[in-house]
C-alpha cells in the first residue's frame, strides 16, 4: 500500500511562530555570509551559527539530528550537501561554499541555505549560483501562483525548478535529495522533487510550509555519499551549489519565512499580505 502522506497544516498563528524561527536562520546565515573569506574554517562558521541561534533562544535543529554533530552543513566546491564543518577545512580564494542552517524556536523550525563565493570565483561559477537561486525562486513563485489559483499541485514546484535550471544552461540537477515539508519538525511530508512533470502530487493548500532546495552541478548530476555517512559529493568532481528557503503557503500568496524581506524583492505581489510592508525610510 502506498505511504499515506501526513501533511501538517499550520494555522496563521503557527506560521507566525515559524516566521520567528525563520528569521533566526536568516540572521545566522547573514552573519556567516559576512564572515566567509580566505583563511576562515568551516568550523568557525559553525561556531557563529550556533552562537547566533542560541542567543536568539533557539536550538540548532541539525545538531543531534540522526547523530549529526554540528549546527550547519558547509559544502565546499564538489561537496553538494551535508558536509560536516571542520577546523581543518579552511576556505581559499575561488571556493564556493553552500551553508545550510536550521533553527528550532519554541518547537517550530526554519531551514535555509545560501551559497557564498570566497573572494573572486570563476565567472561560470557565478552563473551556477545564479541558476540555483533563480530556480529556487521559480519554485517558490510556482507555489504562490498555485496558492492563488487554488489549483496548484506539488510537482508544479518541481517542474518550475527544473525548467528554470534547463533554461539557465547545461547543469546537472541532483536527484534523490530535495525539499520537504517543515513545521513542528524539520523534515516532514511531502518530499519536494527538483525535477518532474507538473500537475501531480498533493494540492497546494494554505497552511502548508515547504523547504524548497535545488541542488545543481557544473557537470553530471550523479552524486555519492562519503564514508562519514553524511557528505554528499559529485561523482565527476564538478562544483555543486545548494540554496534553500522555507516558505509558507497562505491564501493570497506565499511567505518566505527565512528571507528577511519575506520574499518581496524576488516575488513582488506574489508575496502574502501577511508580511508587513516595510516602513518608508
Ligand atoms: N537542511 C538539510 C536538509 O533539508 C538538513 C540537513 S540535516 C543534517 O536536507 F542532519 F545534516 F543536519
Ligand atoms: Co531542508
């Protein structure tokens, strides 16, 4: 028998609590982005994340998750996702680092990832980062349009992500990993594939919260997990990028809970009216 999906629908109040967790993650990622540079170790970034999260009264959701030993995943160059920070992993000019971070505030989770260039990186790698970011926002925008029409289905997001990447260039789209429901736990149903035909899967409904997280490579899409049981790398050694946001589906659009501006700058009017309009300068 097929697995019966259990989708947690959040009340507007619960989405408000998730927004607080999301902002903690956004703050931690901004602090890490500012700290990235040649000579900085990934363990130092992990320290910044844990300190920021705990200072906000939250708990790093990654730490202890299935035995994971740190507060972030710090995946450099051919590492795709889930690489463990280490004092021996020191960033060098030209590296690309994807930093993934999660926080649990009062039982509600936020999960997001950014990719940061260490100093100057090759122009083609800047294109790779842009392609992943654009794909993530295309997926989020698809969810917003689906929420508005009332006709959106889960794989409309997958198809939008895939289409955006295909349009951007010849990139590998990593399969087997992807987005997920999120709320009172970090990983919930449904699994959100980064490829696939539109119009399938669960209906997108107000109260659903999803982490949208494309992973793409400069080469082939095939990946492998290292013997540490965590680190995922590209098989061909090509550079990979992972970006992620947590968003909530509301009746009038989406709310990007891990973006400081709620998604406004990227989504325009597809954002929910629940995100307060910033005060004029
Ligand atoms: N954000 C990651 C994901 O959704 C979670 C990493 S789990 C950890 O895949 F255990 F590695 F921290
Ligand atoms: Co995630």
